[in-house]
C-alpha cells in the first residue's frame, strides 16, 4: 500500500485502484490502517490531495464488521471523515495551548545553549503543526468537491478559523477560500459569505497579523471582487445577446412563414376565371383585407417563435460559456494555490536548510577553536610546569652550593647534589668494572656449585626442575595467547562500534581508525568482512556507506596467504545470494500440515511467515549491497548478469522483487551500448512475465515501473543523440 500511494497519479490511477481493490480488507483494524496511511500521505503532500481524495471517494462504500459490536458494520467514509474532523478540532483546540506552554519553558531557561535548543524545538513544532493544518484543510476542500463533506461542515470550519484569528488559522482560511470559495458563494449562501468577508476586512484593519497573512487576506478579497465583476459582465452580455436576438428575429421572416396564407390562392379552382387588375391602381386597394389580417397575425407568431428559439440557443450558449469559465477559473485557482504552497514550502525548506547549515558550521568552528584553545593551554601549562621545575632545581642547587663550605659529611652531600657527582664519572666507571668482574666470578662459582649439586642429588631431581621450568614457560605462553585474544576481541568490538555509528560525515575519520587495526591473520580478515556484510544486510539504507568501507579495504592482504579482502568479500556475497531457503520453508510447511493442534499450527504458521520475511529481507539486502559494490567497480557486469538470469529463472515474487531492485538501482549503468542487446533480452522476458499475470499485483506494478523507466531512459538517450 505504501508503494502504491507513493507512485499514484492521474495517469496510473485506475491501475492503482485495481491493485488496492485486490487487497483483503475485512477487519476494522485493517481498514483503520489503510485510512491512517492515506491520511498521513495527504497531510505530507498537500499538492496531491486531489488524488488521495479520489482514492477515498472510490473506497467510501467499503464496509467491515466492527470488533466491539458483532453484527454491526462500519464503512470507510464514516471512519475517514471522523479522523479528518477530529484532527481539525484537536489542532484548533490544543495548538495554541501547547505553544504557550513551550514558550513559558523557553522564557524560564537561563542557559543560552539550552534556551537555543528549546527554541529550535518550538520553531520546528510550529512548522510541523502548520504543515499538518494546511494539509488537513486542503484535503477537506477536495473531499467537499467530491460531495463527501457537506456545506454545513465547511461553514463550521470557516467560523472556527475566523474565531481563532492566529496566523495558521487565517492561512488555512485563505487556502479554503482559494480552493472552494466560488463553490460556497452561491445566491442562497451569499449573505453568510458576505459576513465572512466583512470579518476578514475587520481583521485586516486591526493590523494584528503578519505582513504575509495580510497579503494573503487581501488576495482573497481581490479574488472575490474579480469573480463578482466577471459574473456581472457575463449577465450584462447575456441580456445584450437576448435583445439582439429579438431584433434579428423581427427582421428575418422566410417563405415558410407566409406559406399558410398563400396556399389557399394556389389551391383555387383551375377553371375559375381570374379578374385582372390595372397596374395603375394602387396595390392596397386590391388587397384582401381578410388575408391581410391573417398575414399580420402569422408574421407576429413566426417572429415570436424565432425569438424564443434564439433565446433558448443564447441561454444554452451562455450556460456553456459560464461552465467553461468556471472550470478554467477553478483550474487557475488550484494552480495558484499549488504554486503558493510549493513556493512557501520551498522557502521554508531552504530557510531551514541554510539555518541548520550555518549552525553546523558555527558548531564545527566552535569545536575547532575550543580544541585549539585546549591544546595551546595544555602546551603552555606544560612549558610553565617545566620552567617552574627548572627554576626550583636551580634554586635548590644554589642553596646547596652556598652550604658547601659548611658541610662536614661529604658523601651524603654528594648524593644530594647530582651536578657535583657528574665530576666523579671516572670513579663510577671503575666501580662498574669491579662489579662486572665480581659477577663473572660469582657465575663461575655458581656453575661449579650446580655441577656438584647435580652429582649429589641425581637425575630425578634435575628432571623435576626441568619439568617445572617447562610448566612455567607454557604458562607464560598461555598468558601471551590470552593477551592476544583480548586484543583481538577489543578490535572486533571497536569495529562494531565504528560500523554502528558510521555516517558519510564521519567516514574519513572512522576509516583512519580502521586502517590502524592489526589485521594480520585470515581469521581476523574474515571476521571483519562478516561484520561489514551483516551490517549491510540488516541496514540496506546504509549499504552505500558500507560499500565505501569495503572499497577502502579492498587491497588489504595477509602476509603469506594468497587470498585478499576483495576475494573473500565477493565469495561471501555470492554465498549469500545463492543461499536457498526453500528447503527450510518446505520442512516447516510439512510440519505445519501434519500438526492438528490449533495452538501448534498458529505457532508454526507464525514461524513460517517469519522465516519467509527473513529470507526476503536477506535477499533484498544482499542485492542492494551488491549493486553499490558494482557502482564502485568492485563487482563486474558478468556477475550482475548472472544474478539477473538466476532471478528471472526462479520467477517467484521475492526473486522478481530483487530483480526490480537491481534494475531500479543500476539499470541505467547496465544499459550501456555494448551491453544493450543482452539487456534487451532481459527486458523481453520481464515483459512476458508481466503479460502472463501470474504474479501478485504489487510485483506486476513494480515490473511495469521497471519497463516504463527503461522506455523513458531510451527515449531520453535517443533525444540527446538527435
């Protein structure tokens, strides 16, 4: 459902709704979950509110049984509208109170850093509340257009927004009037709308709002005046068109209009003598008065019929013009509102981005200054301490020198005065030579003594001494091995900490620490690779960073061993890709089929679903990691082609989803001029799978997206070539 809501638009709306209708929504919890997803997306993307409202309109008749009352059903429309209305009321009621409490917290803090942090949290909360409020109002307007909300509800919303009179409420009011103001401003409701606009004028005169909100309110008033003027011009044009039609009808009377009067003369008896009249006699004297009256009556009736016909045509034409103008005006209003929302959101995002960037730079500069300050202070303190020690030593030497004439015990004095004892270096050298001669003599005597002891004690005691010595040496060796094990474990733990906190920002600093590790055995190298691979599989969103770590370590080799880091890593990735979980799943399914106890069946079913999810997660994580390694030239096109062929051959939903992941991530890189014929074969097979319709709707949707992306990529390439 998340995947569909992210990509739904006017072009693929019908296909998306078909996929949604295939979902099994038969419980109240699932229905509420679907409502939550749609509502959150509508708030996060106000410019797509019309699309999400159309989805709600298609699902509004969906009914499910309630969990609390058996036999009673609840429908989508009721739950969704309750959610929208409750959210609007909570925002209006709790927003100001929460901001007031946080403002009091800011005022009560005395520390500048803490105050700045709380102030940033307050501003972020205000921005989030404003975004949700505007998104909620925009969604309500789109629901009103689809007749899912009544005029009474929208009037209550306007009254509540005018009552609050804060900037967020007034901005929401402007959004509402931009979107559906024309739909609410019909003849019956015009007095009530006049009251709303009069209150807006009063708010502007009070000058209690920000300049941005004042400008938006003025735009609302100008828009209504413009629409009223256009409506007046249209009515005047209709009246002029009607009068012109009457005049045209009076001027034009065709042969058909006089035919009933002339027909009796043509039907006169053929043998009846006709009396000729003189041309000099006026025509009026020879005209039949009876027929003259009929002619006048028929002439007036024909003119009235033509006039009525013209009026009907004019009315239809005017109605059509009005409808077209209203549609154009509505589209323009929506475009203006979308542009305003988009520009406002862009402005806020850029302002927030640059604010954070400046704060980050200031923080970094502050940290550098503090580090330099500490370093210089520490160095200065060290120099000061050294100078103080030298000064004390000089003072002590001076004092002892002054006491020299009065000293009687010279050896004691010489021991306390190193500067004077340096003059007796020759004496010390002679003493050292004497000591060395004494030690050599002692060793010779000790050897002779040891031989005599061995002869007297026998071989048994000597072997016991050797055994004891060997035991001591083995114990020392074991202690050395234990120390090496402790160091290795510390290295593994430090590597895990680095991988956990690794980000693009601290990447280079972390890699300096990793490069200092002593990785001198194949076991250590394999353990490091295992740690990186497991992290990449568990966190596919960070696979790119872990791939960069591997790229930094790819040349790492072990002395005396033929394998290196890259070879071991690729072997690990290949084993993970070729890992077959179907045997485990078949065993669990067989155990489930043979179990009759309901509790055991439920437990085994949960274990089976968990095993399927775990296998799919490992496969997608492995594929994502492989794609990022390919981007860094650590993986060849041949290996990627092998993966694509295997996934197409397997043909299950998990494999096809992995195939889509590869083509989404590196499909453009694989579709080179040299490799394009091979890729054409792969896309042809994907098209056949899509046409067979043997996969789930979600996978078909992903495959179609892959095909559309490739078509667009080839079209852009051809356009650039031309």
